[in-house]
C-alpha cells in the first residue's frame, strides 16, 4: 500500500470519529505513526511497518493462524485458564485460541482505544461481559506488538487482579524481542531492523 493511501485511510477514519488510538489499531501501526499520518508533522519521523491483514480476514485462514499460536503456547505452557484478547484486532484470534486451549476468554480495551493522548492518562479496562482474570493463569493474544506498551498495560492489569501472565502470543512482533518486562513473547514473525 502506498503512503498516500494510508494517509487517506487515516483521515477517513478520523472523519468517522475514531480516536488516534483506534486509527492506529485499525491500520496496525503504532500510535505515533497514526498521529504522523493524520498531521504529517515535520518533527516526527515514524519508523514503523504497515501490515495489511486483508489476506487473512477469512475465518478459515484466521483459524490456521490461531492453531499456530495455540501450538506455540502449548509447547511452553500448560493449564492456561484465560486467553485475554486485546481489542480490537486481537479478539478474533484470541477467541479461536481460547477455544483450542479449552480456556475462557477475557477482553481488554487498552488505553489507546479509549482516550486521546492529550487527556489524563487512564488505564484500559477489562470487559465485564467476559471471563475474569482474577487469580487465573492468563495468556495475552494480539495481532501485533508495535511498541510493547499494550502488553505491559495488559500484564499490569492482570497482575493487579492477582492473575498470572504466562506469555503474550502475537502474529507479528515489530519490536523483535523475546520478552517485554517479565512477559515472554511468542511471535510467528519477528521484525528485525538492520
């Protein structure tokens, strides 16, 4: 996808009322990159990678990815009780992974989706409509790790509720790391900048 097409998509999403965080999630880019796409600020130069997910949008294809993530998780961890899907893009995968692991599903709405950066920093929230993480063995599932801040945020939320974070499992790891804080990161693809 060309840069101008991304800029246009970002602007259209903003016109629909999405926050910068929601635009970042929708475009699978970091918050900073979404902000740059909207403002084209000269003092910010994003070093991000755009990933187009349209090729895996069919549930049958997504199932294969969920099976691969499940295999990676079970290779290192057992007795997973909760799979925490990170809104928005992590939820479909997390649902399928939870089903494969015979675990309950929890949904987390990160701060970036709820509030703009210029507002008072408040944490994200766990949905009340899904399983509680309290005192349970959890795996975080998302599509992409860009900066690692969302994984840190979710892990802190789980730990505040006396839950145990076993790992974060993602399709693409833009940081190229094996761990964020004390959380092991399992990724199908690691991006390494040379």
